[in-house]
C-alpha cells in the first residue's frame, strides 16, 4: 500500500461489481438522498422491476411508487404508502419484513442504515415457505391418521380363513367408492392392484404360519379403476379369522415423496452454497491483482496470495486477519518497504495522508512507489455494509510502456494527438504542437477540443473562415465527431495539411496531422512537368475516373464540340476516342469492344501499337498503379516506323544473308537471302526462336555436311562461340562456300552477315594453279611481311632447306636462314645483310 500518490482514471468497478453479484439475494444501496448508489444483478430480477430503477442515481421513491401502483403493498393509497416508507427510512432503523407478491412469490426484506445511506437486501423465500407448508401438511396428515385410528376412520374388515371379506365398515365404501355388498364375499386380493397381490398372498401365508401381525403397503383399486396407496395391518385369531385395519395413506405417501425430493433439493442447495464459497475463494486466489477486504472497523477480513506477493512484509492470512489499515502501513515502514523520499522527514505525516486517501478515495485510484521501484495502483471501494474492498495492481510495466509510448509518439515526424471519450487531450507530440507556432505552448493534456480549435484559429486560420471564429470552431466540433476519414486544409498562409482521424476502442479519437505543403508544391511541379511532356500522359483512378491528363493527351482526343477533361470516366474518354478514330478498331463493333476494354482496366499491364486514322503511329503503354488504377502514355512512333520500314527494305535488298539475335539470343530479324540456306525448312523460321532452335533447324535442313550424323555435337559447337566476334567459312551441301561475319551490338545482341565466297575461292584455286605452273620462283608476302604463298619453282632453289619456305614465317627470318646457310662471309653480321 503506500508511497507517492498520483492520479489515475483507471477503476476496478467491474471487480467490485463481480463480488457484489456473487452475493446471495438482491442488494441495493441508497445514499442519504434516497438515490441508488449500486445494486447487483439479482435485485431487478427478484423485484421484477425494470433495470432503470436500480441504476446508479435512480430515486428509491420512484421504485416504491412503481411497486405500490402494481399492487405489491395491496389495495392502498399509493402516494400515502410511498410517503410512509420513505418516512420510515428517515428514522435510520433496521427492519425486516415479509412481502407476499401478487404472483405468489414471497420476499424477505432486510433494511439497515449505513454510513451515508441505506442498504436493502432481498431474499426469495418462496420455496422455503412452500417447504414449511409441506411439512405442516405432513403433520396434519399424521394428526388425521391418529383421529381415523381413534374413531375407526380406517378401513376395518374381517375375512374368513379363505381370505374373503364378510365384515367391513363404511370407510370401505367411502374410500373405494364401491358398495359394501359388492365387496362382501370378495377375496381381499381382488381389491388389490395386480402388481401388489403377491405381497398380500405372502402376508396371509405368514399369518397362517404362526406370525401374529403382518403389515404391508398395497394399492387398492377404486370403483373408477384408480389406485389408492394404503397401509395394511393384518392379524388373525385362533380360528383363522383375518382382521384388517387399512389406512388411506395416498396423500401422505405422495407428500413423503415430495418431502424427500425437497430434502434432497435442500442438501443440494447447501452443497451448492459450499461450492459457491469455494469457488469465490478460488476466484479471489486466481485474480491477477492483489485483493483485500476490510470490515466496518477497517480491519482485515481476507486477502489473497497476490496481495502478499505485492506486499512481501505481510504475514499469512491466519495471522494477518484483524490488522487495521494503519497497522499495515506501519508494518511496511518497519520492514523498509517504502523509500525514504516517499516517506519524507516525518513518516507519521505520510501515514495520515495514506489514511485520508483510503477513507476518502471512494473508488478513485492512487499510486504508490516501493523501495524496489515498483509502482502499485491502490483502489479502495466501500461496500454497502461499510466494508471496503481493495484492489492492488502492479502497473510498473504499464508505466514503462506508457513512457515508451510517449517516446514513440514524440519520435513521429507527423503531428500526433489523442483525445479521450470526452474530447479532451490525452497525449500530443511536439510535431503536432509545432503546427500551432507560439500557441503550441498552450496545448496540454486535458485541454478540450473546443479550446484547441480556438488556438488553431488564432495560430493560422484555415482558408474560407470569413473571419467568423466562433462559427468555424462550431463547425470543426461537429466535423470532429462525425468524421473518421481524412480531410485536407489550406491555411490563409498557403500551407496545406492533412488531418486523419480514427476512433479508439474506448470512444476516443486519434488524429494524425501531416504537413502537405512541400508535397503539394511538388505535385504542382509534377503536373507542370507532365504537361510539358511531348508524349500523351493520363492517370485514371481504380474507379476509372480521369485524375490527370496533359495537353498532348487531350489534343489526341480533340473533337469538335467535345474535349477530354479531368473527372471524366474511362468509358466517356474511350467513346470520344472511338469517334475521333484513335480507340477501338474498325473491324470490331464498338459496343462489343468497349465492355471488354473497360473490364481490363486496372488488371493488366500492356504495350500495343496503334495507327490513328490519319496514318500516325503510336505505342500506347498502360501500367496498373498500386491502388488499382491505370497510367496511360501515348508515344508517337511515326518517324521511327518509317525508319524501320526503310531499314527492313534495305536489309531485304542485300544479296548477302542478314540475321539479328537480341540480347536473349532470340531471332529478331533476318532477310530472305539468309533464309534460303534452310531450303525446304525456311517456312518454319519464326521470329522469337532461340539461337539453339535456329541452329537445330539449319542442321536438320541437310544444308550443312559437317552436321550430318552428329547434329547435337554440331549444335553444341555453334552454341559455344555464338556470341564471339568471329569470321569463319562454312561449306554447304550444295557446294557453296560462305563466309559468316558475326559481331556484337551495344545492346548485347548479335548481327551476322553471310556472304557467298564460292567464286572467290574458285578464282584463288585458278591463281594457285597458275603460279605453280611458273618456271620462276614465286613468293607472296602480306602487309606484315609474312609468307602467304610459295611455288614449287622457288622451292627448287633450296631443295635441302624445307624451313626456308614455311608459310607464315617473316621475311627477316627467311633471309637469316638463307644467309646462314650459303651467303655469309666469315666475321659478317647476318642481320646487316638481311637489312
């Protein structure tokens, strides 16, 4: 208990109400003004009154008046009876009364004064009264039995040794409804229920065997066939005569069964009561908070182990019962439970402060700090019988969480503010207060929303207020409670703000205050930039409404008397496009195409080419936005298309074969000269084929001899150097020789040129033959002085030196070899002679 006292708006009323609701019977507590302070759930049920009469603040007189008018007090003057009852409570005396309800119920009402009011408790004793009446019935039955016995009210009869009745009193006829003559001479067993006849037969046999008296219970049959429980006493004399004294116990028998049922019900109720007490104890012990109860003299009645966990200096309950609240405080001081800065210089002064909070708190929580830096919330609530229930809650982690929350809120870049259910500030951060300039210093926890809006207006009025502060504040209050969405404002200073509001679970409101000034200016610059684009640009929201479009886009849709504007639907824009020839297709019915096009909005990205009615070409790119809308860009490609056509014509006009693969090794372009190498398989060539697929098709065409019988190996060889910049020759099956020059593009693609060099190779062969036929020696050197060709005539000059005519050797190497072999003089430098 004890420590620094701080305010808290948290209550544990639900816990106290739960304790009151577990009490047997109804309970209502009134104050001195005869107004309801509290009541449990059974009160309204037992009194059979609307719940409004037992809600806190309800007048007792209203309830009494209602009950009197309903007839709960009999046929009396209602106002007089109400005045009498209220006058009686003014005497401040305890009372107990029994009230018989019009519906037959019986209530036992106890009233007693308490400090500051009056408490009434109600117990439904209807079942108890019925049980008492049942007991009285049993007693009366027993008294009748005695009188019947004394005055021969039993069924008395005499039967012969053959068990046939020959003498009987009038009670037989009265009880069984049959005439005495009809029963005379009748065997006794014929008057007994068939199921009980074996019992009668056994009794008679016992008597005949020498037993003096036999008693048993049987059901006799009445004239109407109904059953009657009886108690039979049968004896015999020395002559074998049977004397019967039969008592009607039908009612008694049934009451005894009812009493037995009642007894079992009472035993069960007692067991349930014990179980309820055990459950209450278990519930108290299972509480996550500390629980303690003080009686009217402020002495401990009960506390749970969680309480001892919080206040470790407390002894077990059997030793702690009877301690006063003040005694607990002083015991904690002796145990060193409270820090010195909490107790202050005079612990007695602190004790008196705690006593004041305890007695005057009336349920308002306060907090204490212990020596181990734990924070415990104390909540004491008075009960109707002057007892006090206390709840002790460890809120150390909660306080730490609150501190973390404040740090988190303070770290937000946007302004943050939280209002409670009464529209008062709970918390705000400095970013929010900064929006109010010098007025931000006046924003504090507890400030009302009305006062906050007054500060907002003084700091920088929003545009459109017309200088009427009060009217603006009132409008903001209405919007504050009715709006849970986002709103944007502009101040007269040209600043933009977005205020987003969200409801909390306890009826409060969270508001996020975002400065949009920089964003709005950026949006303005963005709109200007978009409008300066040469390409057409349009943005549609998820519902297909045009949000933004630049001048080129609107110009494409220009039509006499109509123009595209923000706010139009996608369908309206497309219908204009159909009319001006830039949307849809002349081959498709617009009413068929339009629904399909609208259905695709916001669902897929696409890039398509479209030719306007005037022959201009465009690439139209559509992209889905994150919100489900779409962004459309019109890029004119008329000049590019013309250039592409010219390029295709030029490539097609080439006598050499041309082929182009993109960066992904996919066939992107080729001419018919290149495709002729594929023979009959040329029709199977398709743009987009992979390089490997093209090579496979070429190998399968039979045009490449070296691929015959080893197709997979040949394809692998081609794939290895597919991206190398290389020149090579390929011998075709038809005898042609082609040179392939392969080069890389800047984008990562590959261009290959295939030239037919069959004629060149034939000419080279003829040239070689001509040179070989010369009688003179012949040598051919390239620009790097490397030997390219030598004829047999030349080799004859140096028949013993094959190394002199090695193809690829340099001229200097050859001269050096010649000099070394024949021409060098003693002491001469060979290199000088070579030069």
